[in-house]
C-alpha cells in the first residue's frame, strides 16, 4: 500500500526565513512519481513539481528547492527567503507508474505554512 | 489556455438528496480524476476516467458514481447524501493516465450537506 506522511502539521516563520517541509513516503513499487502541490486560501491545488523515482538529482526553481533521497524515502521541499505570499497548505503526493492502474495521487495530510511579515 | 473548470462553485444540499458535480478538463487532456477533500485533510481519490472508461476507484461507497463524456468532460454523482459528504470536491485532468503525467486541478466545488 502507498502512504505519504507529512509530520509537520503547521509551521510559522517570519518573512525572509528559510523553511523546509518534510515528506516521507511508502511504496512497494520500484518506479513511482512524487509531487508537491500548493493550496492557497482560494482552494485550488497548484502543481509545483514532479520527480520520478529514478532521478535523485536535487532541483532548484527560484526560491524553491527539492531534496529527494531514496535511501530514506524522503522528498523534502525548501523555500528560501520566504515571503507572505508563500502562506498556504502544501501537499506531498505519490503516484504509481503503471498505466493500467491509472495515475491516482495519494496525498499526505498537508503542512500549513504561515509566513508573517 | 483555460484550466480545469468545475461547476457549481458552491452547493448546499439536504441529507438524502442527490447531487451532480461537473468538470471540464484542460483542452487535449483525456483523463479526469475526482478527489474529495474534507476540511483539514489531504484530498482522497474517488475516481479516474480515461477515454470514457473507469481506470480506478477509491474506497468510496456505491452512492458515488461518475462518468466521462465523448468531449472528455465528466460528472460526479452522489446519491443519498450524508452529513459526512460535506467537503471540497476537486477535479483534476491529465494528458494520460501514467504517473509520469502531472494532474492539474480545478478550483473545486464546495458541497455542504445539512
């Protein structure tokens, strides 16, 4: 069975601080995909990144960076120099790779990030 | 390009009633998935459709059903509504059904059952 755990329920930081959101996953598949989504107060889930299980290179996109470590089954997300607009709920998700099973996403419970000015 | 659209935005129903939620995917996307998000939790997978065929079903009772139309739009139907069905219902579309393709979400329909 697949499972995603986001142990941090809520994080509060002051603007310009760096913050890391943790994600730990469980799967029996050797090929799988990991995702991060942002859910602002408006409610719409915004896609941030997809990473496949064969690519353990860290990725940086502006102030966002992701650290994928297969050995610890973790896919952590860091926001550098946080801004008030980063305040949202962030979800980590896992998907199987096999086409016959579709690409349903298994989500973690989410981490609420509050950035104070 | 237009994103995923859902209607209605908000809905209030009474226990025992029936509801139909609608979703239009991004142009060119053939797969539509439905998720239920209860307040304070992550979205839970309900259904996935691809080329009008059901490709996956989550752990939801038979009161929940869905279908996909030739234009790839989709409807989610819920019968005999319960208070516990109150949630944000999210629709997502993707090009294909492999995990290699990210899903793009619509704004959701907030259903309140009283």
